[in-house]
């Protein structure tokens, strides 16, 4: 009798162990290749202050996700400022394998690590999807002597240091790089360009009071000042003219005979080691966002172009952006990797 009882207990133990292994395997499959959905609220991190491009993109995406019922979870947007984005990236890097924390990024995620201001770059995170394209604009005062980019660069070819460029980003980051890329294509000695960084919101004031000559910025930041008659836009970095009130009047770099463009891509990334199933979930949701009429209205409102990428295409794009930027930074003597 004791022997039968022992055999029964042994058999029961083996069954329980097998069930446990099966449950563990099912859980692992869910992590690696099965279905995933949020188990709580989601956090979108904007690595900047309120009102900027990252913040606006994060908040508008969250708004459409919730109002259109694309994601059935609460989405909060939080701002993590500092380091040109590096503080926000470090914050998400600490959320290893937690798919409830995403951040919005753009070229500074490439630029800032390359010039040594962040220990994290795009390869440390999980690229999910790019959702828009924004563009740069080169702005001067309304009474400026230059009426075109050709006139500006003609003077800069003779004496690059006679013109001061201001931008919101640090040297070696986006506002600097977009101007340098175009200036190089125009034949300007980019190693002698005088660029100053104004990260406390004083860029426009510096332009209007004559402290600087050219403001390298984003298209959206120009509209109200153009309407007010304070500034004029010499060029935008899109390949074709943009659509929309006021901005459709801005000439492109290319139509002025300079073979260069610059796209301020903007997309979302997850923390390191995000599971394939979580990444697949978000890719599907961002694709649905991209295809929605509500998001098309948002793009039109802010002058953004559609630029959806995910998967291998997005990975390859980011690597190409890194290679191109590194070449410029090395030439400027600002490269650190």
C-alpha cells in the first residue's frame, strides 16, 4: 500500500512539473513571439520642455490614440529635459524590458551621442516606428540684406566668419547640422562657420535685435513671425515646396540651385530589450495612427509630412543617418566616436 502511495505522489509531482514547464514556455512565447497588450498605463516621454517638436508629437499622438480608440490604455506624456535629449534617453534606458515606456526622438538621438554628449544612442533602444517628417528653415530679419540663400552663401563663401548663425540645439546637433549640410553643398568652408547655441528661448530675440544674422530652426517656428512681418524665410530643407498657409510660399534649398536637403524625422522608440511581441504591437498601432484621418489632420495643422517607417527599413535608415552625420562632425572636428 505504501508503495502504491509513493508511486501516486511521484506521478503527481511529475504532472505538476510538466504543467509548470508548459506554463513557463507559454509565458516565454508570449514575451518573444506571442500576443502582447498593455497591462496598465503607457508613458510617452518627450526629452524636452513643453511646446517643442518632441512634446507636440508625443501629445498629439497620445491624443489620437485615445480619442480614436486605437490603444485601449491611458497614455500620459511626461517631459524630461536636459542634455539636448540625453536626460530623457537615460530615463528610458533604465526601464529595461518594460514596454510601457516609450519616447519620441529625431536627429539629435544621432547627433548628440556622436559629439560625446550622451552615452546612449539609437542602438541602445528599440526602434518602433517613424511617423512624420518635419523640415528646417533658415530665417533672417525682414530688413535683412539677403533675399535668398544664394545671396547669403555668396557672402559666406568670401568670408564665412562674417555671418553668425544661431540655433536652439548645441553645436554638432540638429539646427547646426542642417545648416552645415546645406552650406557645404553650396561650397562654403564649413569649418569656419560661426554658430552659436541659444537653448533658453532667446534665439528669435537675438535675431531681431541684430546680435545674430541667421536663425536655423524648424518650419513650424517661423509661421507667426512671418505673418507678423518680422522675418523672412530664405529657404526650407524639404525636397519640394510644403503645403499649407504661409509655408507654401517658402522656397526650397534645391530650387535655389543647391543639391541638398535635410529631414527632421520624428519617431518612437522603446527601452532596451523590448520583446518582439511588444514591438509588433506598437508597430501595428502606429501604422493605424499613421493611416487615420485624425492624424492626417494633425499633420496638416503642424505642417508635417507623412514618413512612416518600421522594422528593418527604419533600422537601416537610422544607421545611414548616423554615417552621414558622423562624416560631417568629423569634418567639423566635433566627432567623438
